[in-house]
């Protein structure tokens, strides 16, 4: 027979308070502030809507971190919180202990409720998030209520709680400061996105990800809002394509409309583009508009011209670059000099270099190696997928001898590992892998080194060699 532990005094107090379906604000003003979080959670769980309305009006903390409680999407209780905020915002004389200035609707992992109640200490990350919210709020006086949220558009419709909040917020402009740090677009009609953005303080946005296939004409409808995100630091664009119906002069106009928005972005640092074709031959227009040094340039499977690479190599904004990723951009017929110049420009700062599947040849590699060997901060180097000879690959390894910070190195299988038809010869691959690994260990003490083949045409897996060869799944 098991004995059930008797309820704690705190639990008994909560149960007693919640029996009263409509607590009065004077009653709550006499309640120790440490009891508020646990009582609020209990009222939220039990859907005690009248109690929630009253607790919101008497909330004794600066922030109400509601987002971490909303994973079950309780629309009824969320509506009760909004009604409580309505009553609070309408009051000319606020409750004696009124402090609420931030409604946090972000779905965060930190145990904010333990932090606010004093049950646990906040982590540095949690403190940073709270401080960010407070800075944005410009607390004090009769400032608008700050509402912080993350916007993620997917599945063609908004989350029902977010929809409810936006409907509520439209009627309360001037009373709210809606702050979003991260905007993600996975799929949503552009008119619906614009409708939401019209409610948000756009200069609060720090990161934007457009991860759905858009035509250039749709991106242009989004561009004016992008230009208002004056503190934007990171932009991700996936699969932006140009309709064949757009005449050349209209395309030129669209490109100018898009690139000119970067003139307004004083804090922009990180550019990510995947399968973006419209900037081919026009990258210089974007680069001329950059206002701050770039930390990251990732352009994978994009269409770029040799002139684009030249403009990138001489752009003043890349001289503090930490990450350069050109995976999948075919450089076979490009002059190697612009890439060599680019590496020279960033040799003091570059930490990650990815030239995977770029079609780089032996002769091109020999030109860029002197500049590569001076990238003293390089910690990650990926060169796999390029068909170069064993001799050229050994030369590459010898040029890394001074790169003491390298921790991850990915190299291609030598060209001699394949037969005349392009099929991998396992015995040769293993032999070259062992010889090249020995060469590298004679030069220095590497950390993580992998030699890998081109992807298998049937399963898409790269066979690899680190200590011994590993086969693909076919």
C-alpha cells in the first residue's frame, strides 16, 4: 500500500483561491508575488478564464512569458489573457502594483516560470533574451505594451492563437509595440504575409528566412518591407526564380528594386542564397548597396558569372568575412585569379571555406593555393567533389601545414581513384587514402580529416576514407 504525500501548503492555497471563480484585484494585490507564477499556471491549465483576466491586470512582474505555456494551443485561455490586457490597457488608474510591460509569445525552451518565481536561476541565454525584450520595450512611463513573438508562416495558414492575437491587435494600434526578431516563410500567400507585417515593428526584425519557391515578382512585393528592417542582420533566400514571361527590361527593374533595399540595412552581416538565379551578372548591384562588413557569404547552387566573382573579390564589405560557401557553383571555366584575390582579401578573418562540387581543376587549384595557405584563422575546409589528381591533392595538403586552427578537413578522392568510365575503384581509393593520410600526418597533427568520392549515381551517398574506406549503400 502506497501513501500519497499530503498537499503542500502552497497547493492548498492555490486550490482555495481558484475555488473563487472571479478573484478581485485587491485580493491579488495582497498575494506575495512569488505565488503568482504557480497560481497562473494552475489557472491556465484548469482554464479558469475569469481568474486569468484578473491576474493579468494585477501581474506583478515586468514580463508575462505566455509563449512557453501555449504549446497545447488553448485558444479559450489565450482569449482570456487578451481580455485581461484589454481591461488593463483601458484603465487610466492602473493597479497599485502594476508592472506588466512585456507580453512574450515566443515558444522558448527556458523555464521562465521557474526564473520569475525564483525557483531557478536564469541561464545567460535567458537573461540575454529578457534583456533584449526590455531594451526594445523602452520601458517606463506610458509606453505601449511590448508584444514579442517569432513569426513562422507555413502550411498556408497561421497558427490559430497568432490569428486571434492579430485580429485583436488590429483594433489596438498605438497601444501595442509588436516586436519580432525572427521571420520565417515556408509557405503563405504574399498578401497574407504583408497583412501581418503591417502590424509588426519592422526595425525589430534581425533575421529573415524565405524557404519556399518564389518568383522574382513575388520577392519584389516583399522587398519594400525588407528595406524597412533597418536592423536586419541575416537574410536567407531559397529557390528564387525568374519567370520566362518577364521581359529583360522588367527583370532589370526588379533587380534594382531588390538590391536598393540593402542601402537601408546598416547592420546587415549574413547573406545566404540557395538556388538563386536572378543575380547572375548583377551581383555587383547588390554588393555596391551593402552598408556594413559582411561576416557570412553563402551562395550554393546559384548561377554566377565570372564577373560576379570578380566583383565579390574586390568588394570592400567582404574584408572581414568569416564564412565563404560557394558549394555547387561551377567554376571550371572561370579564371582562378578572382578566387585567389578573394582569399587574399579575407586571409586574416576567414574561418570556414566550402568549395564543394565547384569543378575546380588542377591548374586552378595551383593558383589559389598560395592565398589559401595564408588563411591563418581557417578552422573548416571543404574541398570534396572536385576532380583533381593525387599530385595536386598532395600539394594542397602541403599548403595547409601552417593552418594550425584547422579542425575539420574534407577532401576529394583523387582522380586516379576512378576508372576510364568514372566508376570508383575501391582498391585504388583505399590506397590513395592511406598514402595521403600518412602525408598529412607527417606534416602536422590533423584533427578530423575525411577523403570522399563524388556522390553515387544510384543512392547519392559519398563513399569516404578517414581511417579506412566506407562504402555507399548500393
